[in-house]
């Protein structure tokens, strides 16, 4: 089994064409809605790994506002900018096309970068006690590493709660029924996901190493997915 890490658009295209077997990080129904609409006739929804995921604009806890409705009044402190990630990410599309126009941030910059670059800028800002707003989502390890808060989105421009879903290529279910059964049973909590993310992004472990250690320490949980 080969594990690949790619941008969202490539991820969805790869299973729609059958080049890859399945993806484990489809955010539905909001974040990846455009990809689902484009490819739903060519893929198979297997099951939800996590329920209750959310998108948000995230700021350091010392920032003195709590809602997106207050951002426009603090343009100078935020330098008229939201720090983003990969431009093809669903949170970027929703931020640019829905959130910013809705809350009067049309003239602000949504900078395109990567998750790693966004985290680096977040950390620099925190070290300097500067105001910064970044595109974010939960679950994510950054909430364990830094004192952060998600700004309230009263108009739900980034959507409501979501599921993190496994989606497979057509025919995968028939080709690999036992693997499909495992993926249908695979469920994780916010604490469990956060623990693995922290091991990878803060402790510096490789994904395979972190997964192996987590499985060893949580064998009873894994056994429940295999039943």
C-alpha cells in the first residue's frame, strides 16, 4: 500500500480516474462540496472517520475580538490580511467567495501559501504578540501547540459542522471488501486525532512512526475497527 499526500484537487481527481484507491480526508458536505459535485458519479463514499469538524478563521487568544463581524473594524491591526494555505483548499474558496464579502473584507488580502508557511507566520506573530488571522480548521494540532481561538461566524459563511470522510474509487468496495469493512468501522475522536497530529507536527515523528506508536498504545480501539 502506497500513501500519497497531495493537494485537494489532485486528491479528488486521482480517485475519480481510478489512479488511487481511496482518500481519507474528504471534508463534506461544505469544504469539498465542489469536488464532490464534480466527481460524485465516479466515486464511492465509504464512511465518516470523524464527525464535528469545522472550518474557521483562527487568531491568537490575546486578540481582543471574538467574531468575524468585528474584523473590518480592526483592519490596521490585522494589516488588512488573512493568511491562507493552498489556493485549491476548500477553506480558501469559502473564505474568498463567501466569508470576506459577507463581513466587509472585500479589500483585504487572502494570502496563498501552504499549511507549513501559515503555521510559521502564526508562530512568528505569536512570538511578537502581533495580531494575525489565519484560515484554520479543527481538529488540528495547532490548538494543542498554541493558545488560539476560532472567531465566531454567525452567518455560517464557512458552513456548519462537517464530517471527515473516506471516499474510494469505483469498484474498490468489490475489489477489497475486507479493507472496506475496516474503513467503514474506522472512527476517531478529536482527542485521538489531535494526539497523532501532535506527534507528527510537534514531536517530529514521521506519519508511519506516529501511527505505529499510536496503534501500539491504543490496540483496544484498533481492535474495535477490525471486529
